[in-house]
C-alpha cells in the first residue's frame, strides 16, 4: 500500500531514488514507465506541457481564475463550457462575463437543468433539504451531455456537489478543470477545515490522530535534535520553549482535576530527557 501522504523523505521531488521508502510507488517500475509514455501521446503532450508552463509562469502570482484563462489561451481554445451549481450562479455569471471579455465563447449549464424532481430518481423525502416541497435534482450527466452537444473545447466546473462533480467528469467529452470546490460552510474553501482539523474543527470532523502519526512526529523530533547536536547549533536557544512548556504541562497535571493529554506530556518529557542524555548545556 502506498502512503505518500505520510512520507517525510520525498525522494521523488528531491531526485534521491536511493532514499525511496520500501512502499514507495516509484518502485513499481512498470507503472512508472507506462505513465511516462502516456505524456508522449499526441492527445496528452501539448496539454501537459502547456499546463506545466502555466504553473511556472504564474507561480505564486496568478490566482486560479487567471491561470485557467491563460491556459486556455495557450491551448488555443475558443469555446468554453461552464458547469455550475445553482448556489453559485452569481459567481458563474462573473466567470462567464470575464471569459467573454477575454474573447472566449462561453456555454453555461446550471445543475438543476431538466427540472426533475428528486423523488423521481429515488431520493428519499427525509434527506431532501426541504422535505414535503418540490426540489429539483442536480443533473450532472445532463450538464456534461449538453456541453458535449455544443462541442466545447474545454469545460470549467464551478461548485458542483461532492460526487455530482465526479459524474460530470465521467460524462464530459472535453477535459475538465475545477475552478471552485464547493464548501457551503467555509465560503467554498475546503482547506479551511484541513487547517483547523486539529483545533476548531476537531469535533466536527471527528478527527483522531492514529498511533502511526504520533510515532512519526516523535521520530521527527528526535531526528531534529540529533542533527542539532551534530551541527553544533545553539539547541538551548532553539528549544527554550520546550522545557518551559514541559513545566507548564507538569503544573497543569498537578493542579487540574481533568489533567491534560497524556501523550503530549510524554512527548515533552522524552524530549527533555533526551536533552539531558546528550548532556547539552540546558538548565531545567
């Protein structure tokens, strides 16, 4: 099983194949060779080269809205498809107006096209947003087929629901890019929940760190300290906050009836003990 999301080596990005973990996907040579050959196919080569060029040209300068239009220009596209959610129709109108002002022809299709009742396709009454009232189903297959019928060069997806967007990709003849990922709670910024997964959104996401993650964090701390010693850095300065926090945690454990997270206390305790073992000049 591949676990790139938890990798701390990044042998791929650093051109260090000798450091590949045992379960690194790069060890699957047949898949890598087949994938590499795919970029040489006529239908892929120019597309990939141009989108990679956009990455470099607008890196940390262009918002995604501009990246999308610059990519379409480089590819020579003229007719663009716009598949959008009813809840983002104002945003879709702005996007369509911007694209037309830049010389593109824009074909736009709303998610509720067809006006089909949710009950007709088997959606239970109790899971409707407003039970007992008419609700038109989202229709991503129709959105894709209507844009296919218009022979769009490239399709832009704006805020389709989770899963509905997947069906749109499946049935679209033209390549698709996502301009807006819907998140009704966070102003369509899903990363907001990720950034707060260990804090404000912890309960909402039912987020619990598995034991592997905890052990990896401890291992990283140990490696950092070992390197700091080897390099002769002023560890006493770098880790000044560690032993102060350790004292705070100890005081909290002594004075609080509820106590604190035991794993956190153990991590700080081990760091402090490790410092002592290395005989660093730190007084705690």
